[in-house]
C-alpha cells in the first residue's frame, strides 16, 4: 500500500460517537494502540474536527446527536472522508426499530467508507482506513486540479 | 523632521516616528504571512462556526460578562459587610434623611464636646 | 467485616418494626459462579406511604447503596422495585434488599426517597420519563434520557395505549445501497465439492503402538 506524498506523515482522525454503546469506540481505540501501531504511518486521533482529515462516526444517530454530528461534519475542512464504523450507523444494528433514532448516518451526512461489524475488528477498521486513504488521494487530486 | 519629533527624557529619547515605522513593518510582515494562507476554504456559516463539541453557539447574552462581574473579588470579600448594610437601604427618602441627621448630630457632638 | 446480621435477621427486624405494613417477605439465597458462592437477597412489598420509613430503617442498619429503581408495567399496576445493597465492600457479604412498591395506573404517584438517598434523583427522573410515574417532592424534574421534544404523554416502557405507537417506530434497516457510487464487485462463492466419506480407520491404539 503506497501512501501519497501529501499524506506521508499525517492522516488525522476525529471520532464522533453519535449514541453508540461504545463497543465500536473501544475497537477504534484498540486499532490505534501499539499492537497495530498506525501511528508509525502518522495516523493519530485529534481533538478537533478542524485538524482532522477523516471523521469516524460510530453509533446510530440518536435524535439528540443528529444536529451535533451535522455540525461537526460541516466544521471539518475539505478534503475530508467520513467512515461509518459499526452496523448501528448502517442499518440500526441492534436498535433497528427504535423510536429515538434519526436514520442511518448516510441520511445525516454523506459517508464514504462503511466498516460493518458489531463491533468490527481493529483489522477491519484499519482496512477501512486504507480505503479512506485511497479515496482521499483521489479527492486531493480533484481539489487541486 | 525626525529631530523635531524627538522627545528627550532624563534617561533617553522617545520618538513617535520610530513607532509608526515599527507598526508599518509589523503590518507588512503580517500581511505577507496572511496572503500566503489557504484561500479556498469554505466560508459558509456552518464551516466557520466555533467548535463546541458539536453544540450550537450560545447567544451572546448567555455568555456575556458584565462589568459588575469584573470586580467579583472585591464584592466577595466584603459580602459580610454588604449583608449587614443592605437591609438598612430601604429606598425611603425620609429614612436616608434621618440617617443624615444622625450622622450630622454625631459629628457635631464629637467636634463640640471632644474638641 | 461490616455485616452485622444475616438476611433472615434483617427480614425479622423489618417484620418486627412494620408488622403488617410490609408483606410478602422472601429471603432468597442463590449460588453463583463455578465455586457456588452465596448471593443473599431479601424481597419485600411495601406500600408507597411506608417507603420512606422502610428506607430509613435500612439506613439505620447500614447506609445502603441504591443500585437502581426498576419499573415494570403490570396491567393495572406499575411495580417499582428499589434495589438497595447493604454491607457492601467485603467479598460476598452484601445483602441485596428489594422494596417492591405497587402503584396504580389511575393514580401514578410515589414519594421521593431523595431526602434520604440524594442519588435517587437520577433513577426517579428516569421513571418519570419512561413509565410515567410522578415522583412527589423530587427536587429536579427535568427530562433525563429522552429528548426535550419527545411527546408528552408517551411513555416508552408502558405496554398499554400510552406506550410507543407504531407510527414512532423507525425502521432503519430498510435501507438500499447508496446510489452515488459504483456497486462494489461481489465475489462468487467457491463451489464446495462433496467428498466421499473415508472408510473408518483402525482403533487409535494401532497408531500409539507404533
């Protein structure tokens, strides 16, 4: 897997939990820990969406979180990639018929990469990040051209 | 011209023209750095809003700090005194006038008797 | 060792103090885990007027840990179960005491215990939101888990007409593929060949003798 020169040293990730049970959050943090060590590629978790390239969204979007996820997405700078981690954001997961949810995540913000699983293994999340990098390279070429 | 603007104190000299030149140079440096920035950023109100973990920006009245809040230390330290004095301020003008009379009488007694 | 009495002694103390105001006392001891360690519970039903007295009596034994106030819809009544634990801290010493309070749906009020146990406010607020029990005297009666624009008379845990109507159930799983991107290729599953079952081998002792 070849990283393009623009993202040679840094692919910064911001994580938003839109009401999940935290299982996917734990797997995301596990993917960032020294066992898999994505920090040697420069992938790190940042505290503000303005610093981030990739938005990791977990959880089905509860009613209270819907506006906040939208705002966080708008506050990220282009080029940006949204990854939906876990099946809750894709089809509701175990909360498939709840009264308090506002649709799967792609009804709220446009999603680029889906990582299914409940919770997905860290290897699956890393594979999703690889796909996200490839998509980011394509987007960067489009933005600069 | 520079000599006419120079003000010489006991320890050195002070000249407003140098200040103006310094500000101009600082402004030019700042402008060069600003002009090399990214111009193609998104200017819509959603993108330029402050990041508050996704929450909406509160209205200005909710986060406004009034002038009375600035000297809170003074107000906090004298809270005991204020608690004692506040009930006395009834807003009734006759009460205040009575207080004025009492104080005047006290001052006269002190001045006359104790000389 | 904080435990000063066995569960049966605790139940007897409640019977002595409250007499007939407390009913249906059961002392259960279950065994949990591989080592079959004991887990002691005392269940009793109290009326809502005696609830504060019962909690005060329990506080005089040992200040309890309020786990949760569980609620369930029982036809005409709503059961509120106050799960409290006393003598916690040591291994398997704790006694779980459960006060069951039955509240009629026609008059769904229950007094608050937050005067004695301030942390009960959260669980009581949750009951107000979720099953519609009004807690009298609660210091803070905002919504706790449901959004502020949730409709007023709908209580998610109820099984009668005040529960969640079908119009509020959102079917998130009815999604189609996204249309703004090419469909990813789906790999053909490899054909599984049926193998002939092999003839039964000799007894394993034949191999061990080798």
